[in-house]
C-alpha cells in the first residue's frame, strides 16, 4: 500500500472535521483565534489517524469515529502549546511558525491550551447519543482511558519529570519513564481508542496497546535523533535544543547509533504485536515503519 | 436549618473522598505534591456541595454522587492555579498561603493545573460501571455539560476576556460576559449536575440552572466587593488587587452600594427559581443567602 497517500487521505478527513467544528460564526475572540492558530498549524494528525487505523484493523469503517479520533489532536495540540512556554521548553518556533505565546502572549497561550484540553471532552461527547454506532459504556471507558493517559499518571506526569530532570545526570529509568509517559501514553491510547470503540475483546485491546506503546517510544526516540541531526529549517523548530537545555534524551544517553537501532527494534516489536490481525491492520503496520523513517 | 453546620458536614464528605483519592502510596513526584498543595489549601468546596444539594433537592441521597461532585473541585482548583500565574493575575497569596508558582515554580504550577483538569475527567469516570445509581447516558451528558461550561464557551473564555480587558474602559456587556463565563458557568453546571444525575426532567434542570447562574453572578459580585472592602489577612489573598490591575468589576462600574443591591436581587431571584421544589431544596435556598453574606 501507498502509506504516504493513505496518511494524506486520512489527514484530510480529520482536517475537514476539525475545520467545520472550529468554524463558529461570529466568534471573534482572541482565545478562539489562538486555539485555531495552533490547531491548524500543519500537524500531521498522527494520533487521530492511528485511532482510525486501529478501528479499521478491528474490521470497522473509520468514518464512524472521526469526531472521537479528532479529539486526540486537541489534547496533543494543547500539550505542545504548554510545552513551548517560556517556563517550560521556551521554544519560539514550532512547525515553522512562531509559537502561541510569541504571537498571543503567555496568558492567552496558557488559556488556549486549557481550552483545547477541555474542548477535547466536549468533542468526545458531541455526537452523543445520536452516534448509535458507539455504546455509551464504551464511550465512558474511552474518556476514562484518555484522561488517565493524559494526566498525572500519563503525559503531564512525563512532562513534569522531563522539566525537573533538565541538567540532572541522565539515568536509564528516568529516561524510560519520561519517554513512556510524555509521548507513548497518548499515542498508545489513541490506538487503543479504535479497539474500545469497536467493542473489541481484552486480548485485542492488549495487542493494540502493546503496538501503540512500542511505536510511541520509537516515535519519541526518532524525535530526539532529529533534534540532534535535523536542520531547524526542515524541522520547523529549533534543532539542537535538547542538548542546549540538557534534556534527558536517548541520543544523549545511548548515542545516535544505538538509539536508531532501538527505534528499529521497537518498530519490529510493534508489528509483531499485530500478529493476530488480518490485512485490515496493514495501515498500522506501515505507519510503524513510516514513523521512524520520517525526516520531520 | 443551621446552614453553617450543613456546609461543614458536606465539606467533610468531599474532603474525605478527595483525601482518599489523592492518597497514593509511593507517589512522591513534585507534580502530585503540587496538585495536593492547592487542592488541600482550605477550599470551601462550594461547587461540590451545590451538586450534592441539588441532587438532594431532586429527592435523592447525596452520598451516591460524592465522586462526581468532587470532580468539580478539581476543575475549580486548576482554574485558581492558572489564574494566579504571573502572566495572568500575578497573585502571590491565596487562602493565606503562597500560590502554587511561588512554591513550585511556574512550569510545575502550569502542569499541576493541567493535571487537575485532566484528573477531573478520570474522577468522573472512576466508579463506572459499578456505580449503578447513575445511567451511562446521564454521565455522558454531564461530562459534556461540564466541559462546555469550563472551556472556550465558559470559564476559560471568561478568564481570557477578563485578562484582555484589563485597562480597558469598562462597559456593561463586557462585564456581564466576564462574570457570567468566568464564575457563574461553573457554579451553574455544578448545580445542574445534581439534576442530571438524578435523571430529572428538563423543567427541573432549567430551574436548577437558573438558580445556579443567579447565585454564580451574586457570588462573583460579592467577591469583587470583598476585594474592595476586605482586608488581606482576612481574605487570605491580596485585597485591592482588582483596582490595581484595573480589572473590570461590578464595584468599579456600578459602585459598592449598587453592587450589593444587585447581589441581593440575584439571591432573591435564585430562590424564586426554586419555587417548584419541596423543602428538600432548603439547603440550596440557604446557600444562596449565605454566599452573599460571607466575609471571606
């Protein structure tokens, strides 16, 4: 299959839903503008696409779950806005554009993040109860899993340790904790979403989660490598910033070659985790390889 | 009824639930510490108590909904942490203690707010599906209403306009928008929660919402008056800060006497909105009067 084309097509579905959801007549507030600014800054929509692809892997039509899948992009976008703040990673550029606080100031950037996170839960419940493809109990379980993966025991917990570990002597356990929580947790729950909404059994959910965690870690390692090897103009954000901030990263701890090897191993394990699935899971398999080969 | 005693008793129920929920063995992270610091800083738990009292007004036993009611306190606490940040209201003291960013630094304060907001949705879905008192569809509707009242079309929207209107010429419509969104929306949805979880009809929900919006506005006007008339040591936060920041407030626009009159009118209207209810709604009636008579 042509994975680039698949990603492009699925991204268009997500973009079109987000565009119509955030196209509110007579809404001229700076807050809404700031939310749109970051949401439509050229994101690849990887997390929503993973949710759609996992749902398809369970034999279902991805079109049914576009709103739920899209909600993951709101959570991801909020996390980027807050991570870029001066008190956090202090990044001026993201996706080739000035970061939210550079354009709107810190207060509105913080509030735009807060509003996007909150809106994710409005989006998750937007089509209910008319969306009769999805069971109410599945939706509740999904809301629970998403909040657990995004909060103190997930993404926010990882970011907090990332920030407080700057300038610390790197150690294997801290590094593993940061990567798993900061990045892999949200990616894994995006994949799992497809299984939960398809009402899959626990074995299937476990395979999807396992796949999601492995590609999530591989994704973060690749990000760390690109931060070392990439060029600012290609990445659209400051290359070399991790070393400057003395971040605890894979390349800093293991070196580039071993990091690359580890990312490739994780992709192989992720694909193995899908052994139970038919060719319906081919997009998931292709995405795994794609994520570590990307240049941005 | 003895309203002070009622509030004390209900507050103890909420505190005890929150204490057990956030008592996590072997959790020593600074993020978790920061979440606890603000959550257990002496809040009055007004929003959860309103939810319990509205549920009782619908003829039900408040003990069934303690986890759902408590989630409102997480959202309220997150909003205080973020509002106090240097880029927002820049407050050093809250409830007689240094604010979160003074103790933990800005990055952890922002993340503690993020984590508390996220955790609210974990708490709302924590007891499900075992909590068989509550219908799945009611829980989904509640999650939807809470997120709508807390986000860009509710609390966060109000805070954004509050921040961006500092130093502007006060006008009636902007002031009304700020108060309604920043404060009344979250208070109103806390009251409505009791009705939604009790599976009440739309007329009942409308009365509860109406009551909630009126007391929410009265609550904010009282807060504004106390900011002018109160003493820092009694309030536990900086008196006079609104005038210093040139905030758009009721006393600034209408003067103290007319503001007090408006708060009293709103309380009377709130109590009128409960005409349909039996004596089961007496706590709600008493709380309305209590909120504008308070000194802190």
